[in-house]
C-alpha cells in the first residue's frame, strides 16, 4: 500500500477482482463499466477505506467542482452574508468555494485570479476591487472560466454575468421618504466624495462602485423633487465609523445644517448615529437619519434606525445560481440581474420641526 | 494548441527549444534544471501566456497549497472575523482557503471532511459541530491531513492542535464584576440549558462546547463567591434573538427576579437587551446586563453594553499559524492554545438599587 498505509487503486482493483483500468473508471465515474464491476469496486473501496484522488479525477474530467469567490473582506457582514447565500446554493450542487480576500486592492485581485485559474476552478464570483480595471476578469472568461460580478460592475468585461442591487432606485426611495416628510436640506454621508467631480462630468466608468451610484442617485432624486443640490451637504468619509463621525459632525456644524442625513452604508450610519447622539440632538425631531443595510443594532438603538434594506443573502444566492447555470453551459449572452432594496421606516425619521 | 486555444506544455517547450520534460520540471519547480533552461522556459511561457496547471503540479509535489476551513455559518460575525484572521496569515504564505458551512450538523461536517480529503487539502481548520463526535477528524489525521480545532475541542481527536478561548476564566471575570458591584441574584441566558443535567453529573464529554463551558464557569464563579446557585435563574434559549428575548422575559417575570443578567453570547445579549427595553426597565439601576463579543452596536445603545470581549480575529490568526507550522512538519505533539478574553465595563452594569 502507498501513502502512509492508505490503500491504492491497485489494492482496490485486486480486492474487487477487476483490472486497474476498470477500477479507475468505476471510481472516477467516467468511461464504460458494467454495473456489476461498478458495485464490486465500490464495495472493495469501502472495505479498504480507499480515498478517491480528486486531483486525478479532475485531470481527467476537466472539472474541479470548485468555485472561486473574491471579495474585499469576508469579515464585512455584507460580504459574509452574500457568501453564505453563495455557498447555500453551490454546496448542495457539489461545489466547494475557494475564498480570497483582496482587501479591495486590484493587484491582490489580479494575483488571486491567477491562483484561481491555476487551481482550475470551474468559475469565479468576484466583487471587483476597482470597476475601471476589468482586463484580468475578461482574460479569465477568454480562457474558459465563467465570471459572475457581485454587487458591482466592471468595465471591459462585457461577457461577465452580474448580480447587483438597483442602487439608484434604493436611494431614490430614501430621498423620496425624506422629501415626503417635508425635508429640503438633505445631507449625505458618502464614501464616493472623490467621485464628485467625475459625476459632475458624467464619467460613467468612475461611477460603477455602489457608493458612486448611490451618490449619483442622491443627486437625481433631489432633482426629481425639484430641490437644487447643495454640495456643501455632501459629507465625504472613508469606510470607517470615525471618519463618518467626523463627516457628520462637519455637516451639523454648518451655519445652515441639514435637517436630515442619508448614510450610504451601515458602517457610515453607525458613525453618524453616534455623532448625533454625542451632540445631544434629539432624533428625529432635530435630525432625521437613514442608514443602509438592516443590521441587528438598528432596532436596539433609540430611536430605531430607518434603513434601506438590501437583499444581501439573495444577492449571493442569485450569483451562485447564475454561475452554476453558466458552468452548465447556460445562455450565450451575459445576464445582468438587478435586485430591489426596500425602505424600512422606523423612528429615526420624521417631519422637521 | 489545446483547451480553447490555450498554449500547452509542448508549445512552451518548442518555443524555449528544450525538451518537454525539462519544460515541465522548470514550470513545476521540481527536479534538476539549469538556470539557463529555467529562464528560457519562463520567458517562453510568458510570451505564449502559458497557464501553469496547478492540478498536474499538485499530483507531482503532493501539495495543493489549499486549506480547508469548516465552520457552522460564515455569516455569523464570530466565524466571519475568525476566518479573516485565518486568511490573513495563510494567503501570504501561498495557501488558499476552501470553505465549508456545516450548519452545525455533524453529518454535513463528515461529508465536508470527505470532500476536503478528496480534494487533497494540505490541512484543515474546523470548529467541530458536535464535540462528542471526533472520529472523522481523527481519521483525517491518520491519513496525514493535519487538523486544528477552532473555538472548541472534540473528544477522540488527541492528535489535533486546538485554539480556543479560556471560556471558564472569561465568565469568571464577568461574574466577578457583578459580585463586586454587590449582585447576589445573577441570572444567565445560555444555549447550554440542555447540558445542565450533564454538568451536574460532571460529564466532561458533553461539556466541550463554549456555551457549556461558560455555563460551567458561571456555576464555579458563583461557588467561588460563596453564592448558592439557583437553577431557576438559568434561562435556556436557542441560538436566536427571539428565544433569548423569551428566556430573559421568563427570568424577569420571577417573583424574585435577578438583579443582573449574564448573556453568554452576542446574539443572546441583543435579545435580552431588547426584552429589558420593552419592559421599560432602567438599566443599570433596575437591571445590570453583560454580553459576550464586542460588536459595534454595544456602544450605540444607551446604556452602552458591558461585554466580555473575545479575541476573535486573533483566534483565527493563531489557528492559521498552527496549521502552517503543522504542514511544515512542526512539533510532534498536539498543541493547545488558550487565548484570554477581557471584560469591557460600560454603563449597563452598576450596583443593584
């Protein structure tokens, strides 16, 4: 016996009384083998505790039954939940997930794609780090690795399927809710502050990240409501609570502060909520606040936070299904699914006093 | 050329002007090849856009540079954060993570271990679904796959390394804090209600899950403080907020309710917090509350929640390092690392009125 006493294919063939070639075909699930031989080999393998060599089988079948998933940070609840959605549909279909954290860095993403490709994954789901850089994703598709874009699009990857949230509509719902309550000075806390100039020029390529789409949606929604946008009400923040705290404080310090704040994700919302608390502002009478993502804390705080709830788990489920379809040789043309978010009104929003 | 126009090893060898065997050794990084041939092959591979076949290389080297990680639910922030710790040390070392959600089901875990084994992972990190069932983990070790247990031990796996939290000590800190403030009627919200009878009998095998260890720690800490435990103050809950809400409500409904509640994890704490809020109890004067895990919401609620903060990220980092050590042929005997949690006192705990 080989490999630390583990039984080999030869041992199984001998035990089953068939040729090694027949045992190999029976265990690998390829080629022609009689039912009788198949049963004898399966019994022999079970008796000996034979472990199928997935590598050898993959070399023959061309499939590793493995999918790559590339996200910036799996400890971010958004990606953790989407990943759960992905594995909930792909594991039962017999696929395991090879996970890579890119840290939102496009070079790390390129390296990870190369590794995935070398490991011969059957397909990849990726939340592109930099939507303007899609060449490495297009290359993967060219060599036969299907790619599904998750949560964001990328330019230069026309053949990739995508599953995203309808972010423009999501923000329109939130702004519409505030306008209906009578707000006119509506501020926004955003990660896409750096894209302001690009958005003004209508540069779509820079506007593919959810944060940029949401900022664009904020301006469109104000325009639709007949409100002239005031760029001093745009609070630019990095993706952390402290930075959002500072951005919110900056807006609330204005001579004419906003009466409502829209925070374009959950981390930013927690920073802004804290800023309003520390200032002693009574929400919602003195400030209305809306966040993104419905996390457990939004119902524990007083007042409860009005949020735009994203279908994060479904986003992962849908991406997983599209990739499985594509691996099965699914439709020729790329498909782009957009899921709808919904507004959940709680006590942090009301008419301005 | 083979595979949808992708260049083959033969193409690279021809381009480099060397034999196929030499090209294979140079690209696979094994065997003896002159520096000159190695460079020629590398250049030819780059010119042709040759993609190394990781499967073929793995068959030869015996290493897939892949690790298996098995947890109950990656969308649980605890496991998502630990997973990030694992990948932060293993990715830079050239290992990718193959992820499996077991849903806390031991049969799913057995199947996942079989898949991992078939895919020839170089090692596995697992948070065992059922600590009393470790035979399949022991079998993996027997055939040469190192196993590191994460967050919980399992019986019958004497050769597995482990990285856990010192849960008994963590709970002792929390109970000690309450006792120091003057509490004597201290309730606990626990998932391990079903283990009460086993704990009474000193059955260690049933007591390996963190929830059971924490419940054991609660009883020891009370005994150390000279307080007679009152089992009516043990609120048994399932692992969800609603169930914890009901358990907390049950304790607060007692003729002689507890003056303080210890919740043995973050989900249970959020349910109990809500129950106290809905009852209109003023924390901390009318009820002191302690949770586990320091999540963002614990500082947004009023009063802020006193918690036992687990070093979750470090737990993952440590498990990743131990597995890498083990793959490198590390120390012969199994190593058991215990990390310390720490108490973070906030405004939800004070002396009883």
